[in-house]
C-alpha cells in the first residue's frame, strides 16, 4: 500500500491533473441514480495521496480544481439538454453551461485541496479535507442564490436507512459523514495505528445504517389523513410542444382526460405539475371554467401556471388552486428562481433571453410560505428548483403538515437530472419529517412518506396518474427542523479542535 501511495504522490503535470479529472468524474457514479458509494473509498484516498506529494500550493489548488471540474462536468451534464430543446436559439450557450458552470463550481473544490495541503500530518490532512469539503458545500449552497446540487451526502440517499441521519444533521451533515469515511482509508499507507483508524471508515456508515434502521423499525405505522385523496397527473408532453399554441387544446385535454378517467370516488383533490396550465388562470374566466371540470366534488384542482399581477403587471411562476365553482381559492408564487432559466441576472447588461418561454423574466414571490387551502391540511408549496434547498422550504413560524413539489423535468430528457432531483426531494422529507407529494410534468412523480420512503412513483416518459391518500407528518419535529445547521456547526467546531490537538505522529507521517 505504501508503494501505491508513493506512486500517486509522484504524479506530476498532465498525469496528475488528468487523473484528478477522472477521479472527480468517477465520484458522480456514487450519486443518484447509481448510488455506487463504495467507490468513494478508493477515489478520495487516491486524491489525498496525490495531494500529499505536491510541493507547491498553486498545484494543490489546481489538483482540486481538476477534480472538481471532472465532478461537475459529468454530474451536471444534463443541464445542457435544456439548451437543446430549442437548439436554434440556445445551443450557442452550451459551452457556458457544460464547461463554464463546472469551471466556476470547481473553484470550491480547488480551495478545499489548497486548505488540506497545509496539513502537518496525513491524519490531519484527512480531517481538514473532510471539514473543508463540508464547509465548501455549505457555501456553494448559499452564495449567489445558492446551488446545493449533488452534495456528497446524496451518495447515501439510495438507502432508506442511511438517509435517516438527515433528520438530525441534514444533508450537509451527511456529506461530512460520507467524505470523512471515504477519506480515512488513505491511512492504509501508514503502518502506525492504521487499522484502528481505517475501522472508523466502516464504523461511520455502519452507525448511520444501524441508527436509521432502528428509527424505521421503531416508527409508528404510517397514518393517513382521513377523507383526503389525491390524484397526481403526469402528462409526459414534450417540452417543445408545451407552450406551442397549436397544441394548447390538445395538451389541456390530455390533463383533463387523465384527471377524470376511472377516478375513484374517494379522490378529493387533483394535482397538476409546474405550469401545466400555460395561461393566466386567475384572470381567464373561460379557461377556469374548463379547468373546473377536473375538480372532484367539494375538492380542488391545484396546478402550476404563470401568474400576472393585476396591479404591477409583473409575472410569476405560480401555483393556483381552484374549486368546483372555478374560483381561485389560493395562490403561491415561486420565490427561489432559476438564474437564466426564469430570469436573467444583470439583464440590462447581458443580451440574452431566459431559457423558459417568454421574454419577460419572472418576479420572485415571498417565501417559503405555509398555505391554507379549503379542505386540506396546511401545505408548503415548492415549485421545481425550490425543493433542493435544505432548511429553506418551510415557514418556521407556521409549520405545514405536508410538502407539495410541482416540477417540470422535461427539459432534461432521459438523464441523471430528474433522478437527482427526486433524491433531493426525498431528503427534504426526512429533514422536515413531512410527507412530500411530487407532481412532475414528465417524471418522476412520487408520493414520499415523512421518512423519505417512496410509496408510489411514476417514472420518466410514463404518462399516467397516481391515486393516493395523504400521509400524516411525524408528530415530533426532527432535530434538523429545530436546530437547522447549528448542530452541524457545532460538529465542525468540535472537529476543528480535534485537528488542532492531534499529535503529528498519531500515524506515521509521509516523510518518514
């Protein structure tokens, strides 16, 4: 093992950076939809061994940058699919999305490796790397409106048991556990106490698995709200045809047919996905009358739709609820908009249009919000992208009883993107202890219980419905909903103290 570590540490030039790029690309295999997380136990030690042989801090940064570039190029490749939907207009942006965004995000991992390079011992390097990685993910999730996509903690989200830890430490805490356990095998190259240290690599995921298993076994039997039945409609209409005028009637008819066909009498509410209605529902009386046909007796139709403010004329990506009398009884405006997708940052200076339909950018609403709708428990609506932000999906002063995610992943085709989006929805349900109802335009629609378990799902390119009862939330709020990321901060401070107190010779340093 020492010889292997020495070989990695001797790499330089293009071999060093090229291997870093490939290692970063390989990490994406550990995330949804494959979840091959054991690969991390080989990938991260190799990266740390290369880092241990680097003599210049500039090279340490670029080692991390190339690793991050491979990670984000392959992890976010599906973003480019959105630019090819209307390729004649947006294909020229493909290099910026496929290479420019990963190049920017890779800076975070370059900084992680630079910080870890200053470690004074191999074990200190392992712990500093894990700590810096977690902090970098948190910063990435918050700076410049935030982009917390493909956090390393999602590598464990394929296991119902292992993901339960998110109820305590959130997804960033899971990332800390994943990267720490993955880095520790680097100690195999050093004989002193190596097996005690490496045992920790197996113990950590085992603790999360056993703790999560116990949580699921001791959980009370899943309960449902009485007299509430939901029909989730997934249309699978191609994105190219969604907003086209010549297809508007056909598209609406498909939603109506799916809403009504063989509908059991216990269904009380119908749910359509993001912008399923491609017109201004609130101000179009005639179209509302047509939509009302999809409303079950005494219930509601909840649909995504654009909304225009009568007073200001501003546009919003919204959710609208109408009753059997075609009255609007509730609205919600998306508050966390997608840059360049729903608005153009610095629009006065950038001569480009937003990717979604229309030239005018959306205006963000106030959120998150707890919405009170007739004959339904209080709900926190989340439109598409909003579900990816941990700790920022509910109104803390007015806790909802369930989460509703209306989304449109048709932009991304058959790719990893929709699967990654679904995984994030599952983890939000665990963090909040709330059931998640997910209505997607073309997949993946799902009913997720408050433990993150998928009860029903509708896959990509599979038009149809999901009929379901609405699960009840966990009675006692998870620790993460109470403390948020403060518990993670305490863990990171504790880890920092351990790093400072570590004796240099706890494992044999590289120079010996």
